[in-house]
């Protein structure tokens, strides 16, 4: 054996540097290289350049990466012929976030249906001095194809609204693409809201018929705006809506090159190409049209059907200079008239409330529109606010410089964004002051 300092002996069969240990070191080295490569790949997948002014940029990158990952899984499922990609994606979203109708001491929550349309009703605590409550009919977003009134994000939003406003919130579970297409989603929200406005139903929920608001976010904001316009023209309705509140609504499909579309072309969580695909899906259209629509070929100067509507969303006159900046309009001289011929819904004010007649707009109630700087839909909301003001409607435009599309529902861990909390508080405060 070998004699070491202090007289200790070590058997010669166990040398200090083992030749037998080299394979283990090699494996460890390989594992380290593999781990480093995986971390680098993950960082590459997660990281996207974002403006410094956006709220919680790293958290937004992680949220966007999670959503992109779910989209890619759903696309693979579609490719394998197992399910439609939107059904697969919505299954993932709802599976991770579904919440049962759970009541608290302050808010009673029930699932029911209004004239065959599923709804989740949130009944806030009554005020002793007010026997009748105010109410908000809420329509969730998700590109007419995703999400649910029963997922945690919308359940928490509506619970907070019911409690803070001492109100009854009706959250509509309308049918989605690809099970139904335009205009079935509108029919669902109209049917459910008309049922709720019946005197006997309002009495059941102790709701003041003169204090009802229609509201929604994103595609839900689109449906709320369409419903608001339809109700102004419905002479059979005895109870009229007092307010409409639209959260980063999608309002037109004629110009995908407004300054906000150009500025936020790849901004999460709604890049331009994804929004255009949602429109095509809503109309059961052909994905071959997507690239042509992105460059406004569907509303080129030689497409006569679109020409008369272009002035109603002329952003060079409807947007302030602080938003137009140095962006230039994209107007093609010649394009693809076949798109509008096959998808005439593009030019229907029920799908694109921004292009409605002035005579319709002037009948709308007091309006709240929330917009976010880092959102392709920013200019849709701002242009609608301008058109409503021009029609004599009282409008509050609430713009958030650090906001991104969808932020208002992200208020609880792990997707708690500072701008999510601020937008939600601002929205509820406006409702409290005006409803």
C-alpha cells in the first residue's frame, strides 16, 4: 500500500485517480453539454424582443411561450388528423383553467341557461339602501373560438365585478368556432341578453332595468359592440342598455395595416397573422387568403364593394398624430376581389362594428373603450371612440401605455401583471361611477 502523511495507508487497489472513473466523468461532461444546449434552446424559444415600456416583459415572454407551445401541440394534433386544431387548443386552455360554479359568502355563482344559451351568473351582495342591483352582461374573448365563461380568468374577473359593484354579472357561454361560425355567436349573445332583459327575469335577480351594461373583451368586445348596435335598432326592446364597455375590442377586418398593426406585428399574445387567421376561421374561410389579407389585397382600390367603406376607418383622419407617427397607409391598387366575394361577411357591420352607419352609431349609449399600446387592435378601439364622439355619443377612452392584448384578465399568480391589475381596477371604477 501507499503511505500518506500522518502514517495512514491506502490500499494500492484503490488509487486516488481512478482510470475506471473516466467514463463517469465523460457522462457528466456530456450531461452538462446537453443541459446547457437545452437551456439555450429554451431561452431561444422563450425570448422575443419586446418594447421596454411593456408591463413585466419577462413574464409576458413566458406567457407567450406557453401559449405558442399549446398552439404547436394543437397544430400537431390537427396534422395527425386527431382533432381540429382550435378544438384541441381550447381543450388545453379549458383543461388547465376550468373552474366550477363556486359561491362565496359575498358572491353567489350559478350555472344556468337563458333561452338555451349557457350562462354563469354572479350575484353580488345587495346594498341595504338599494333594493335593486345594477348589472353587467359580459362576453369573454378568445377569437370567437377559444376560452370560456367557466375558466378561472373570467370567473375571477366577474366575481370581482359582482362583489365590488354589488351587481349581477351575466357571463355568456356562447358557442365557438369550429362548432358554429358567424353570425351564430352574435345570435347566442343576443338571445341570452334579450332573455335576461325580460321583466320577470330581471325581477328574479332583483336587477334595475335602467342600470344594465353590455361589455366584453377582444372578440367579446366585438360581440358586445355588435349587440349594442343591433339593440338600438330593435323597436321591440322595452329595456335599453345604459352603457357599453369594450375592452381592447376587435372591430374591423378591412385594414390590417393600421399603425398599431404595423407597430405590433409580432407582439404577444396576438401577432397580426394570428388575428387574421381568427377572422378567416370566424367566417369558415380559406387559409390561402391569409397572406393576401395581411397586405390588404382584399380591400384594394379595384374591389368596389370595399371602396365605400374605406372612409369609415380612414386612420389618417381618425387617429391622433401621437398614434399615426410615421406610419403610411397600405392601399393596394389591384388586389384579390375573390376574397370579398367568397367572404362577404368581411364587409358586414355585424362582424365589423367600426364600419356601421353614422345613423346607427348616434343611437348608442354612453361608452367606455379600453386600449393598450402594445396591441394590434389598439387603433380599432381609438377609431371607434372617434366615430362615436363624432356621432354625439359620450365616450371615455382609457389608454394604457404599458398594456398588451389580453392583459386585463391576468391579475393572479402566476400570470399577475401590474398592468392587468390597473386595467381591471380602472374598468371597474368607471362602471361604478357610471352604471
